[in-house]
């Protein structure tokens, strides 16, 4: 008894059969989910391998900006946040864990950039985002240079994780301003991520915790846990 093709079946005949076998696999729900998951995992690995940490996303002139009032809101409305008491709880593989007030982020060098926000729902918009480079904040809290991931949770229950290369990209921001004004609640006040190299669902809003880790968490991200790409690169 062997594990190979039945006697008399040629390689050419197997090749002829393969499309039908593939269609059959897709028709079986358990196999379909495995195929889709394998395809997304392959895409994520390929995107990570091709990512160039020093390669910038396009920045655009002020003339390309959509008016602030027309920049879309996504979500179900802002969660209740006590802005006077708000802090960002930092933990994991960092030398200086603890709660950080917004003033600690604002004291870091400020980066302002006009970049395109691309939503998986089918729209995109050029906006003006301001904040501290995520890489500067990681240096400030003493993030372990050997760590591989960044994990955030949010006041509305959202959660997300990033590869450390994206977190250290020079355009990845801890964003506290849009259009040179403080974030409003609908856009993620008091602090959100702005990641021009990623699809919009990676730009977590209403940040409450930030952890640096060596292992990707079991809960990868709100949308990636529902079948979307975890890497979500542009």
C-alpha cells in the first residue's frame, strides 16, 4: 500500500484533475477556511519580507488635503473618556514602564505630515496628521531593541498589534493632532496611531495601553481576528 496516486494514473491526468480538486476543496467550508487563512498568512509574510523601513509613504501638498469637515469618521461614536485623568499605560519589554500623560508624548519632537488614509471599506482621503514619531516614544520608554511587536488596546474595546519594523517607521505616529488642531473625539482623541504604510483599520484610536513584546499576541487585532490581513500593508 502506498500514499501515491493509484496505479495507472499519470502525472498529466493528475494535473488535469487539480482544478476540480481545488474547487472541491473550496466548496468544503473547513477546507475553504484553511485555504483562505493560508493565503492571508502567505500574503502577510511576503509583505513583511518586502517592507522597507526607510522607504516613505507619499506625502502630499496642502492643496491635496480634503477639508477637515469632510474627513470621514469611522466607528460607532467615541467612548466616554476622562481627558483630565487619561494616561497611556506602557508595559512589556521596556525599561521605563508606567502611565504616561499626553504631555509626555507632546514633549517629544513633533512630526506633521500630509498622508493618505486608505480605508478597507473603499474610501481614501488625504489628511494632515501631527504627533510624535512612534520610534521616538519607543526610545523614550526604553523599548527592547530585540522586541518584535507592538500591542495596543483602546477605550472602545478595539485592539491591534504591529510588527516592530512598522512601529519604528519614521512616518508612524502617536497622533494627537489633525489639521494643526487637537484630535476631536470622533477621530480618536486624545491619542491614536497614524500609520501611512498601513490600511486604516491598523490606525487604532482612543489608545489606553501600549506594550512592547517579543511574541505576537494570541489576539492579533480586532479585524485580523475576523479574517482580515494582519499585516495590512500598502
